[in-house]
C-alpha cells in the first residue's frame, strides 16, 4: 500500500527501503525468544527487546544516498517517536557495536536477499539538495517538481 502512495511523488525506492529495513532487528535471537515466550504465555506481557535500531544502523552506515540519514531517522522512530537527530547517530554507533544488532543484520542479509539490491538512489530525482543540509524553506529543483506538484493538485 505504501508503494502505491509513494508513486505520486516518485518515492517508491525510499518506501521500499523503509519497508525492508524497519523490522530487521526482529532477526535478533532475543526478539525471537520474546515472540516464543509471549506465544507460550498469552496472558502475560513481556518487555519487547529493541528491534528498530538494527534497520536504522543499516541505513545510516551501509547506504550512501543522502536520504539514508532521513531513512535512519524514520526507522529509529517507528516505535516510540522520532529521536533527536543530534543524538541519533551517536546512539546508532553504540547499537552497531552490540552483538544483537550485528547478529540481526547478518541474519537479515542471509534471509532477505533484497537487502543486497536496494536502490542506490532513494530520493526522487527532483530533490537535488541532501535532506540533512536542506533549509526548511528550500524547495526541490527542476521541472520535475512542477510535474509532481501538478499531480497533487489535479
């Protein structure tokens, strides 16, 4: 469904990457054990191990597109709200060192072959300034912007 919405602004690559990366931390053995334990004792609630940071680590440290930092922010915030960008990358460096994160990433790479074939360009081509340095009042450039704006107002 998200891919359908993303077609309107040529954001399919970004949305596809977000979909693939947002839950790869669930490959952590502790998360798998959490699922098994929760299923075995349905009336009891357990604290879920962190699973959001593995995908954010992957986006921030293994993708070269300028939108990767935006993608990392989105993934890290998909449970519990968006973190402050100033603290996000410090936290991601810490999580990258954890064996749970490393195991989840290694397992995901084996189990989800699409991760090895993510698009190299995540942002629509009309965005010509990296998102992390774009001022809040900046507008995307090129004639493609007008085409997309026309689609939204049609």
